[in-house]
């Protein structure tokens, strides 16, 4: 097995795991998967479901970025500069998605603190 093929398979495995995790989070909501950002029981069920959908979509976007990078790096395996530039774009994209997701989760938790649901 060549190095390019093993790299492709390992990246596609990570992308597949992210797709499975995204599907689980979309179905069950964020509680149990996203720790340390507040108490999920204080959120309304509709807000929890919407938050789970947003988190699942971010997981799908990360999986698409990783799969796209795997395919592109396999196509241009001989050109190290192109693979390096694509790796940089992958890192920037995943970092941006992760930071955006943390910001979204903090905003949802702050809105839950303001809205006590009648308590």
C-alpha cells in the first residue's frame, strides 16, 4: 500500500466517522455530546433540536472538507506545494468551523440564561 493510498483511506475514515457523529447529534440533540458549555436541560426542546441540527451540519461540513482534501491531495500527490496549500486551507476551514460552533453554543447558552422558561 502506498503512502498516498493509506493517507486517503485514513482521511476518508475520519470523514466517515464525522458523518456518523453528525447524524447521531442531529437525531439526539447536543446533550451527551457537547460538554462544558452549560446545562442543556435548561433549553427548550425546540432549541435543543435546532442546536443539534446546527452541530450536525458543522460535522457534515468538516467531513466534506476532509474528504475534499483527501481527494485533492490524491490527485496532485506529486506537487508538494499544492498539497501544502490545500492542507493550510483545510486547517483554516476546520478551525473556522470549530470557532464558529463554539461561539454559537455560547450564544445559545446565554439566551438560555436570559430565558428561564417561567422559572
